[in-house]
C-alpha cells in the first residue's frame, strides 16, 4: 500500500485530474499500473487481452474520476473494483481457456537450467490450476495471495463477508496444492 | 538423488512470489494516456454530430425568433395604435 507522502501526491493528482489536468493522471497510472495489469492477467482466462482490459480500466477511471469517494475506500481498491467488473464482463462475452500463455513475470530469478526446468513444471501446473479454479475462488485467491489485499478490502470489492473470502482463499489454496501432487509423483519416480 | 525434487509445498510460495512480480509492459502509461486523448477527441467530435445537440439548437433558435417576433408585433401595435 502507499506511504502517507504517496497518498498525498495521489490526492493532489486526483484533484488536478478532476480540474481537467489530463497529464496529472499519468501519476495515478504509473502508481497502480502493475497491480491493475497483474489483476487482469490473473483473473482473465485470456491473458493476452489483459493489457487491453488494464488500459480500459484506467480509461474508465479517468471518465468517472468524479465518482471516486475517498471516504468509501482507497483509490487502489476503487480501481481494482473497476478492473474486476471489466474482467467479469469480458469473461461473460467470451470464455476461452487459454492455458498456453500464462502472464510472464517482470524479471526471472537467477537459476540453473535444471532448476528452471523443474520449477517450470510445477509453475506450469500451478498456472493451469489457477485458470481451472472457479471464477469466485480465483478472484479471492488472486486478490488475497498475489495482490496481498486484506480480507476486508476483498470483501468490499466482492460484496461478500470477510469469512467467505477466507474460505474461498483456503479452498483455492488446497486446489492449487493438490494440482502439484501429480508433478511430485512424477519427480519421485525419476532416478 | 535428484536435487530438483520438491520436498514441501514451498513451490507454491515460490510460484506466488513469481506471480507477484508480473508487471505492466513498458510504455503502458503512454498508451493509456494516448487512449484517453483519443477518447476525448472522439467524444468531442461525436457531441457535435449528435442529433440531440442540433435539435436543442433548433428549438432554442425557434424560441428566440418567436420571442423576438412577438416583441416586434407588440411594438408595431403600439406605434400604429
């Protein structure tokens, strides 16, 4: 989450955007772009269209900036709520299950080729398992475990009780852990 | 022994850590601002192409002309007695 100084810069930027300063919006985009892009990548079953949806999220936020009420929650929660709604709409229109291209991390770690190969097997299994989760469970898991949002914030975004968020995250985690078992079994039988 | 054999579900944590580092592509903010600029231009243009705007302008012109006409008629009546 943002520091106090960043919060103040953000408030100034929001005021400037409301006054018609389009360039002030760049600050808001650059502050939240990774989180919004990541959320779209992990929520959509069609990761290549994630950038388009992430752009659409900011375009919608720009058009509706007058409706943002800081008393109801942070800008980060507001914009994630917009991204979530756009992803849901996009998924209703078409539900392709694209397992071939999971979103790539910004900078891969420094590992040996052997380690990378073994990791990529388990990581691919987890990528697939994430896409196979039900939409409700995937959203709760992505927001809680990847975006590391508090359960209360996710509950506000999803309009459900924090206890329901907790149970969805826990079930999603069990499903993901379960998806690793076949990979572990294969590795166990390797010489 | 295979050094790559996973021993615990730490793989899930490693995977989560990797997923948390997915970042927006380079030039993302530029593309968003370009899209906003283009959207604003389109909206401004479409506003003037909107039949509703022209209908409102026509009603206003007629009302103005009607009002002026009435005053002219009143003036003529007053002058001619």
